[in-house]
């Protein structure tokens, strides 16, 4: 394998491929990181590539295991239980208002939620626990959790976690919804069964037959440029029911972007139009 540094042209090719397929904008400051990750993949897969160009050509088809592994490596998977917990507190404290603004939930006795960049599932399972606690009885909880990385989706489906200091789980939830097994905590089936996991690329057309009541897309758009963010916001709007909520990350904002959502409070927006 060629251990030389990525040339400007090679770096540009990888960045363009990542931008076109994943929506992720990578600047010059990430050149060494991209080089490190690509070199690692070439080495680990024992590809015996003579150059970065050869590796690029191998992943270019986009429908093979090498591309899948590349996506797993190049994307960020930072997550924890109850991360940015003001969103879960909002659901808890505003449940009556949520149900009033969105009569579909009571009408159909179900709530449809999309955790659109779920990583290893911490967010989706947190949503499930909060809804289980605070929704009125008799409402069916349906949570779709998606991520572009098949690796983290596989981990999420296992529903077993080694918790750390950033997992801000109240002992009540820990005792009620987890089973401890040595150094791991397993989500109980009553919560696990509320979530369906799928691999999905947010850059693709949304194929959903039924719209959502709540969408979480947190700390993802920070990796996209402004036109990509606006397009994604528009797509989210179109798959939310009137009265539906969009939660974005604390480091994100819709300020200076075109959108139809009604602003509720920082990082929380609602679709109001029919």
C-alpha cells in the first residue's frame, strides 16, 4: 500500500464522493483524518492497493461491502442515553399540549416517531422509555430508528450497553427498563420491541407511506452544508403530520434558513400547516 499523503486531487475526490452520497461536508481541516481512516481501511481489509486511487475505485460502485465498511468508518457515532435531556423533559412536561396539537395520536391510538440518525440506538430507546412513562395508556408506540451505518444498526439491535458517565440515566429508568448482566445493561423486551431499526441514507428520497408525529434529527446537520440542511429540513416537514414535532441538536439552529416550521423553543419546532 502506498503510504504517501493524499494529494489534493485525491482528497478532493474522496470529499466529493462523501458529499454526494452522504451529504457530509469535509473541509481541509479534516484532511489528515480522512487520510488516516482510508489508510486504516486499506490496511485492515488487506487490499494490497498500490494507491489511494485504487481504493477509491474499489468503493466507487457503492453497492459492495467495501463501501459499507467505508461508511461505517467515515461517519460519526457519538450518542448516549438521555443526551440533551431537555427534549425528553419537553415531551414529559408538554404531553397534554402535544396531544392537543396533534389529534391524530388519539384518533388512531398510536404515536409514530422517527429517530433519523440513531447510531447505536441510545436515543431511540430513550424515546421509547419516556413515551412508555408519559403517554396515556392504550396508545401504541411505533418508533423507527435509522442510521446510514449498518454496523451501528447491528449494535443497536443487540440492545446491550456498557454505560459511561455521559449516560444520564435516572436510577428509576435503569431499574425498570434495563437488566444488568456483568458489566452490560440490556434493554428489556417491552422497550426493545417498540423500536424497528433500519439502515437509511438521509440523502435519499423518503419512502414513507405514513407520516410521523415526532422526528429526532440531532447533531447530524452540523456535518452538512447550508443547502443540504435546507433540503433535509424541507423533507422532514413533508413527512410530519400537522402538530408534529422536530427536535434538532443543541449545536444546530434553523436560523438564516428557509423553513415552514413554527418555532417553539431552541431546537424544538412544530409543523402547523395542514
